[in-house]
C-alpha cells in the first residue's frame, strides 16, 4: 500500500481527486487529502474508503511534517507562496513532490539538496504551465528529429467560459483561484519578437491586443504572459526570432481589464480604510477610462454602486476580488472551456512550414471544470507513473523531458485531452 498525500482541495483539485480515487484500488493506493476545510474535502471524496480527509493548518510545522513523513509522494495544490513549506519538508523526509505552479527562487535554492538525496521534484505540471510545455516539446523534438529549424514559436492558452454558459459582458467566469485572476499579469511580460527583446509593463499588456483563430471558435484576443524569455533555453529555441507565451481572452475582456489596471484597482500593496467607503468612491480613478466599449462591462461588476465595500477588505485587490467572485462566479450548471494553441514556424529542406496545434476542453459543471481537468490530471498521471517506476528521473524538473511528457500526453489523450495538429507548407 502506497500513500499519496495531496495538499489542497480547492477549485483545481476536484478532477485530480476523482482520478486518484478511481485508480487507487488497482494501484493499492491510500489517498490522504489535507486542507483547512475538511467539509470541502468530504464533498469531493464522497466518503470513499480510499481517501482520508484531514483538516490542517498548513503553516503548522508539526501537523505538516507528520503528514509528509507518512507519504510516498506529495502533490501540492496550495497557493504558490506555500509550496516552499511543503518542499522543505519533502527534502528533509526524502519525499518526491509534484506541483502545478511555476518554479520560484525558493524552490530553486533546494536543487542541490534534491539532487543529493536523489529526489524528484516536478513543478509546472498542470495546464499552463504544464500541458503547454509537454505538447510544445513533443512538436519541437519531432521537428528537430526530422532536421527542421524552428524560427517562430507562439503558445497561447486561456481559461474561458463555454458558449452555452456565456451570459455576461465580460464573456468570462472564474474557474480557478480568484486571487490569481485579480493579480494576473502584474509583473508585466518579457518576450522575443522579430529578434528584439520586449518588455511590457502591466498597464501595457491589455492595449491593442492581437487576435488568433482556433477552428470552431470566434477570434480570441491574447496578451503576453509573464517571462517567456526564461523558457527559450529550456525549449532549446535560441535560434527562433520570435518566442512568445500568451494568455487568451475574449477581445472585450482586454478592453475592460485595461481600464481596471489603469485605475490601479488590482493593487494589493497599498492599505485602504474600508470604513464608509463606497464602491463608487473606491473606483473613482476609473472614470477617465470609461467609454462606450467598456461602460456596460464596468457597470456589470458594480464598480459604480453606492454600497459599502466589504469591511474585511485591506486593499483594492480585495475589493475587486469580492466583486469578481460575486458577478463572475460559475453557477452549478455552468461549463468552462480551456483553449490552447501553438503556432510554430519552421524550415525543412528549404521550405517554410507552419504548425497549428490546438486543444479545446469543455467542463462538465462548476466542479468538474475544464480547468480542474487540465490542471489536475497531469499531476495524477505523473504521480502514478512515478510510483509505478515508469518515470525514474531525479532532480528538479519541469515537464519538457521526453521521459515525462510522452507517457503523460498518451494518457491525457486517452482521457479525452488531445490536440488537433495541422502542418502546412507556407507559400
């Protein structure tokens, strides 16, 4: 009997928990799920005999370390800032670790200890980052194997709302951590475009967003996502003249969010006094940015209401999150949608080629969302492959290695998460 320890039972954990419980009997697993909200765990495990629900304060060193010592592998779906607490214990007690979050500087500092103990830490093992890395690297490795040279790489991904549930002017509903929605893009973006290194500040990201086309969907807007440049060496694409990773949204979303960003309403650094503060007064800085294209969107979020903001709000980001959670919440029968598109140009035998590789995944309802599927399943599959000694790597990795991405992508395809690929010669 092997024990899988999962920290976190929030929005992204639902399908992962289903997968682990479904695979537990055949693999002789015990699933321990730890979260601050035990009722939330029980809601998702449905009293399965394979799963144990544990209420925990993740910052309590004794509680956390006791659980980790019992595990054969640990999966963390906690907020990124809390991964390090878990990662340190995993090193101390020699446990492998999987997360869906970006590798940060704190995790990197553990690399020597991870190596010396022959442990395996795989980060960025979710959707974006995660499935994007694996699907892109499969294409890149295939092109290089044929002798091709990649000249342009663009990767787009977005969590959207499915057409049948699209009933608000933002054409968006929250299917993941709402705080991440509020703060997305705050660090700006760095990327390579036509052999030039580009940095865009947060306020510039949502201005004049370009569009892409995915078969079967209306055109989608995109804006640059975080630091694309750090992935150039990991993807071995130093010769590419363009390297860009982006976030997909409905075109109208960018118009409305630019006004919100320009007004500083996503600020989580300046403390505010909510006493007697109305939404209208709080959002007053946005008035110069209100126009015909975004007015209804901003009104829909109740930015101009005379109601008092939540008493617990400590900053503008708290207030905005409250409004988003109230106005853009997934309803019980709502369906979300994940869209991913890789655009890869390459030369082979003197001819220019363009590959479009696209993925569309729809959710079932507001619990088993497309987001939960695409974030959770790669983690569950990787855990199974590691416990069954299919993946035998050690060290600190993201899933750009064939030993990881090949078997994970194969099972994802079997589970209905597969790409449609078109490779054509350009004139």
